[in-house]
C-alpha cells in the first residue's frame, strides 16, 4: 500500500489520565486511544514523517499543558482546535492484577465538538497520506457530526488519502448495540486499513472466529485487515491473501492499558515506512509488548523501541 505523503494524522479525543504506578500513587498524564497511537508514531518516526493529532481542547491551563506536551514531543499542534468554556475529559485506571477498569468523566469534553465545523476539520486533514480514527472517535460525536466527519473522509480519500480504522468498541459510550453496528458499518466503505479486535467483534457481531471477522470486513470492501486477538495469533488479509502471524509471549506484563493502541502505532508506522504487512505486524507486536510492561497507556519516552 502506497501513501501519497508521509504526513499522518489521528482523529479523536485525548483525556487527562490518572494512572496508578508501582508505588500505588496516581499520576496525571494524557491519553486516549487515537492519541496514544499518534504519540507513539511520532516517537518512532521522528523526522521521517509528520504526525498530528486532530482534536479540540479547551482554553484552560490543563488544555494548555496538553498542547505544550505535544509540541515538545514532536507532534503537529496546528491541527488542534480550541473551544472556550470546555476542557478535556478525565479518566482513572483501577488495576485488578494486570487487567484494568476505567472510570470516566467526559460529558463536557471539548473533543465532542471536533466535527462541528466541517471546514475546519477538512483543513486539519488536508494533505494527510494517512488518517487514523476509531470507534471511540465516532462514539463521542453526535449523529450529525458523524455525518460531517464521514463527508470529510470521503473527500480526503478522493484526494488520495488512506484511512485506517480501529472499531475499539466501548459500549458505555453508545446508546445501543444497533447504534454501534449501524455507525461502524457507515464508516467501513471509507476504510482502507481495518484494525479490529476479535473480542469486540465476537461480542457485538457474534463472530465465532477471527477468520469470520476477516471475511466480514473484506465483504464490506476493506482491502487490508489485521484482526488482533490478545495473546493469540493475528489473522490478516492483504493484497487478497489471508494469513496468520503468531503473537510472541511477554513474560513480565504489569498493565495491559494501551496495548491495542500501541500495536496500531507500530503497524501503521511500519506501513508508512514501506514495510510489508507481515513485518509491520511484527513492529506492532514489538510496540505492544513494550507498553504492557509499563504502567499507563503510553510507553515512557526513553523506552519507545525503534523500527526500521
């Protein structure tokens, strides 16, 4: 798969993260599924690509700190909009062993308005070779805003952009199972790379195997599909051929937060660099294995592995 430019943007919501550390104290950070992916891509790729995170935040001090952090970490902050009288959402991670529960405060999040201005959104995506979004991106938007986002993506693809999509379903953000299925089905026709998790697809579509998930996405017109399945093998489709890649074991897991987001980052960065699908899966697995050995949804900056 070729990309018209080395500019990539992710679209979605970043939140204030309160994550527990080894000392049982909570620390403030920033996280969010598509933001985690964009941030990791920026650390991996450095000057080899231009990475941006398309979102809207408030004009308060916490939003200022978020934008400053992104600027310092090498992301394009020109694609971040500001909304007065709003701020960023917040979530707290509660660990039970290596698994986690999330508690959210996000009803007044500025990111819910990221697709209210279609002209601004189209300008933010202009020139991107790759646009990444998720089911969470769609879930926080109103139906009218989803339609505006869809229209902008249709035009971006007509201009040569590729779109990657991780359904990443969080049921509490949706009104019903029907809304989940109908909305995601709307966006599959504009998806070039799909990155679903089998657990979600089994729960919400009744898929009995990753191969069935693969076939369903292929039938919807998606040409490149990577079905993640925890520690189990990955099932993939690329250039009309389906295949399987084993997932290496990770001996010292401490927190599974952000594992899928990190995989997406490694995979998409690899594809931007011209890696084959199989090698890009390996890059995704490498990054995912690293993030689950740390607390929180992002790898500490000095520990982000490089890929060729």
